[in-house]
C-alpha cells in the first residue's frame, strides 16, 4: 500500500503581487458583476401570444384553450393520430398527448401580450385611449380572479418619431390604470418594438423612471423586452453589434430580446415566400442576439410562423408539422421561447416542448445524478454542464413536461438542489468537476 507523503509547498511571489493584480482588476470585477449577473433563475414562458388590443377580452385565455382543444378533437382526436401527424415515437405518443390536453385545460397560455402595435395599427386617439384603459382593467381583473397566465402585459408602439407620443400615452394610460386598480402585478411584462438605436432603449428607461417616481415605486420595478426587428439593431453603422449596446443601455431593466421574423426579414429584402424563422438571415440575427445576451440575465425569444392551422384537416396537419418542426429546431438552438399567433398553434407548441424535454429526460437526469454523486460514467461533466442539465430539467418542470416527483426520483435531487446547480457562483464554472 502506498504511504501518504507530506509535500513541501513553496512559493516565489510576495503577497503584494496578488493584491496589486486584484486592485488593477477591481473595475473589471465590478463591470462583470453589473453587466453579466447571470440568469435570474425565474420561470421563462415557452411562448408569447399576441392579441390585438381591440380583440382582447376577459375570456381570451380560456377561449384560446377551448379553441385549441376543439382543433385537437377535430383533426387529431387521440394520441395515435396526433403522434402520427407529428412523427412521435410510440413511447411519447400517450405522454405527450395527455400532457398537451391537460395543459390546454389548465394553463393554455403562459405569456400574453395585448398588442397596440402592428396587430392593432393606427386608430383614432380616443379609441386607443379607451382600449388601453380597458386592457388595464381586464388585466387587473384577471389577476384578482386568478385567471391570468403567469405573464401578461402590452406591446406599445415604438420610439420612432411618427408614433412615439402615441406609444408613450398608451403605456401611461395602461400603467396608470393598473395602479388605480390595485398596483402592478408580479407577472407584468412590457414590450418595446422596432428598436433600432440604443438611445431608444435609454428613452424607454427614462420613461419608466418617470412613472416610478410619479407613483413612488421602487427604482427598477418596471422592466421591458426589446424587439429586434431591424438590421440596424443587429449591426450598427460603425460595425458593432448594436443589440449588445441596447442590453446595457437598458440599465438592468431589459428582460428579453424578441426576434421579429417578418419585419426583420422584410428589412433585409427577403421575399415574402421565404420569410421564416429558419431562414439563414434569421439564424444570423438570433445568433448575434444570443451571444449578446449570454450571461446578462436577458432571455432570447424566437419569432413566429404566419402559416395558420386552419381549413381542412390535411391543411391543418401541414401547418402543425411546420410549426412543430420550427419549434423543435428553436429548442435545439437554445431558443426556449417563441411567438404563437393562433389558438391552433398551441397543440403543436406544447407537443414540441413536451417531446423535447421528455426525450432527453432520462439521460439528463442520469448525468446530473452521477455528477452530484461524483460517480464515474461515460461522460465527464463539469460545473458548466451540470448547470445546463439542471436548467434543462427545471424548464421541463416549469412548463409541465416533467413532474417534480419523477425528476426527484431520477436524480435524487430536490428542486432547491437543481436551482443550486443552475445558478452556481461565477468561479465555480471555471473549475473542473472533482
């Protein structure tokens, strides 16, 4: 048996060297902490549903769920037929179908945006005033009654000169209405569209600051999403990635970057027949967005498809297959959120999401369990991979693809354990697994 040996440890550098280096990097340390705080660890919705301001009603969420269920009943009434349309394996057919139906009955929409921009268009000012006030009243009512989705808010008009004043007024009416109805709900989300210059983001920050001061709210209470719909938002005139500057211009208020499929494609001159979220131009824009947002706590969302699942069954099936394929493609590229424009998109949104998490569940759980137990396996995982594995399982649990009990049984870990792996200290990510 080998005997332990006391090793002699020697150093050559004076302690002052390390102190000087730390002092020289103090500014960088502060910038890293401020600019790249990491993921907030909150739930990210799998989609955002847009409903025009004049169409939004008290029963919109339930109506979308009922219409989605009706589409399933008409065009794929059982697990076998639904799986056949989407190409799901036998082992996924029943679990995915059952979970999709349960989701549509329990929580058909995870994130809803009452739209006062493209989906609403230009209206007489008095009409938009009334619609904004009505949206605030209905949203507040939904939160009081427990019928609101986890996230909900509005998309205002952009900061470009022709519509700037209208957008500011709509936002003011909406937020003031919420305050008068009892305050801002926790799930409130605001969306600023067609951002081209970082200065427009700064203007939004100043606007929200003014509202917070007017109502005595905590500084930073209001955040917002930035929609990337123009080429200038991705590549500025000086050759820099403008989207990265936009994130930091938001001063910690940016919560998401949302890709606008059709505005961005049209901006680049892509013909209407080829405007889609899997076009090479779209892939480039989202890749830049993803790199710019990494580590900042800002989430990236894919856009939508404009092919609606309506009409005869064959046509609905074609639209479902397209939507399913695009959603799975986005998930594989780490775009965990997208837009849905029609109730008929909900079955395939959830089918794609649930299949994605259930297909990889056992392998991810086994790898994470081995990592937690420091057990050797066929893959040598590090803290960064453990972070990804736990994040994968948490997202699957949040949306309903995975049950807490089955995850705990497969990993031996509680949700708190998973959250600990998903949000490690910065230094932990540079160290290899022991």
